[in-house]
C-alpha cells in the first residue's frame, strides 16, 4: 500500500464532511418535491370538510348528533363504491399496508355507516395516499444515496491509497437490506407509519372538537391542515436523520471492504447545534467491527449531523504531513474556519473566547427554543401584521437573541397595539423612528425650570401617537373612542415655556411636575428627568 498525503487525517475529515452534505442535500431535494404533495393533500381535506358541511349542516349549524347519524341507502351505496375504488388504487400502486386493508374490508362488510365514518373514510384515504407517496420517495431517495455513497467512497479509498482491487458490487438484495435495516428499534418505513397514525388520530380529534365548539367549516379545515404542517415537520426531521444514516451505513460498508481500516473516529459538527450526545462522542475511537448505529455510530439522535472518519494510529505519515485540519463554525460571525483535526468538541469549546462562548450559548438557546419561538413568531405576525415583523423567522430569532434592545422595543410595540394604546396604523418603523427623534430632540433638553430630560417612558410613546381608549376626561364610557396623539413641537413648547409647572405627588408616592403649553401638557419625574406621559391640552387629565 503506497503512502501519500491522502492517508492523513485532513483527507478523511474532508471525505466524511462530503458524506454528510450529500445525504442532507438528497434529503432536501426529496422534501422540496414532497411539499407540493402536502399542499395538494391540504386542499383535498379542506374540500372534504366543506362538502361534508354543505351536505349535512342545518341553518343553525351542525352538531355531534348530526355527524353521528347513519347514512341513508343512497349515501351508503356511494360510500361502498368509494371503498372499492380505494382498494383498487392501493393494489395498483403496490401499497401493502395490512392495517389499512383490514380497515377497508371491515367497513365494506358493514350494513350501515355513519356520516362521521364516511368523512373519516375519505380523509383517511387521502392520508394513506400521502403516506404512500412519502414512503416511495424515501425508498427511492435512500436507495440512490446508499448506492452513490458506496461507490463514491470505494473509489476515493482506492484512489487515495493507490489501490487497484475488486470490491463487492451492490445488488438489489444488499441495497434493500441496508435501507430497511432497523436501528434504535425501527426503520424509516415503520417511523413513517407511526407518524401517519398519529396524524389520523389528531385529525379525528380536531374535527370532533371543532364540531363540539360550533366552529365553521373553514376554521375546522384550517385547524386540521395545521396538523398536516406538524406532520411535514416530523417528516423533515426524519428525512434528514434517515438519509444521513444511510450515507453513513454505506460508508461503514466501505470500511469493511478493506482490511487496513480497522478503526473509525466519531466526528461531530462543531457549532451551536451540536448535541450533548455528539459532543461527548466527538473524537472517540471505536473498532469498525463494534459499530452500533445510535450507540457509537451516527446518527445518535434525530437530526444528527455527525459522521465518522477512518482512523489510523500516528505513524510516519503524520510526521511528514502533520495531523491535518477540520472545520468549525465561529459562533460570532458564522464563518467556517480550520482547527487541528484531532481537536475534540470539548477542546474546541475551551479554545473559544468569552465573546464566542456567549454567542454559542445564545445560538444553542435559539436552537432549543426554535419550536416555541416559531409559535411566538406566528402569534406576533397575527397580532401586529406581517409588515411590522422581521422578514423571516430566522431574522426574528436573530433579533430576539442578538439585538435585545430592538426585541424589547418590538414587545412594547406589540403590547401597545393589542391593548389599543397605539393605533394599528402606526407601524413598527414609525415606533422605532419616534425613539430616534426623541433621543435627538428631547434627551438633553432643559425644561423652563432647568430640569434636564434624561429618558422617556413607554407610556409617553403611546400618548405621543394616540390610540383607542375607553375613558374620557370626566366621563366613564363603555364606548371606544380615538384619543389624539400629540405633536413633538407642542411637547417641547410645554416643557420649555411653562415657568410654573404643577407639583404633584402620585398614588405610588412618586413626585411629578406637569408642564402645560397651548396644545399639550407633559408630566416628568423631576428627580430622574424621565418623561412620564403627555396629553393633548384639555382632552384628558
């Protein structure tokens, strides 16, 4: 065996990185195509719900009693025809799911069927069709990933070590064995089956809850299609994990081809997303013969991005060519940079500066809170409008964890709008710009009584813009009214022209001075120089 630079660590690290990237890219290509399938399924379910409501709802709506009524003879015959059609479809497509086939046989033998069971039949077939397409896409994608990785890595090893020797050619049985192999209790098909059944259960529950609560068909359909979005996210996670798994399995098979590759080294991706499991395994060395997926061989968990490198004990190759390098991600800039190939995750963490460590912890928090933050992002979008939000969810998270000042401002803005203290016509840009104006025109300003303005409250900003309120000076009203805002020049005029401000002690024992101008009055804290609030002159207390 000839010795050259391709025998050192740098080569193996780069080779391993390519394996992970190839697996992930193949998964993403498949997921893009599946997205259209999900969109079509959501449209079909929406039509089913609306059609069901149109057939059976009364003028007063539809109740649980209504949906559980039996079909009449004509409706039952139509449902039986649907069952026969669904049976033909699954046989034509070769989808051999004993559970679904038993469900259809059982339903077709019944002498009666309820309206609810008719709807469940149609929705279930749509979900079974969706799952069949997903399963087929996984099978094709994983088969191609396994074959491509296996031959590519055999070529790389032989080229790298100057070898010319035969290796096992793949056949259909070998490929099917690889992609159907169970790891951590199940394989991709079994996991998809589990996700499908959970989806069916959640759709049934969501529909019945919607009927019980008296929701209209559009709202019920929207809620049900959100369950499909959740299922898609589960499939995305599963695809990334399974495709990287099959790429790693192909790599392990290439190790077995060559007697001189006796050990492998676990290689984790070094960034804020690195799990505790993989950070502990990073750099560990194991015999190829003892590799166990999910234990000491990747993937170690869902969404795992780890891989392995062939390991050779230090010899003269290292002395001549060095230990090589591997890539890490700078937590501050996001740029990739090289570190020694034998540096472990723990050693990498110890090498970070205080600033880098702080950013890494923030990014780890972003990753762990991604699901909760996504819900918050959608809630904010609904409350204040898409136009007032960061352009994407990623930018929303960047603001929340890396621009605390702007994040606090967005929270204040959202609260003011939803409480009616600021008109929804005031945009977040307007809100932010007002602070720049106040900082320039008000901070540092000295009042007529020589008090320097040093800050302003959120309440002051609300009063500056105006909004919807349920209180008018001297009158308690149950009707909303729009409270006018106050012009900046009127605020400045009040602060600088009133030589005899009113001295007040508030309920919480804090002191305030009220300056009155022709068109506005302004309250400040004379101790701190904070502007408390402002009102149009004569409109409110």
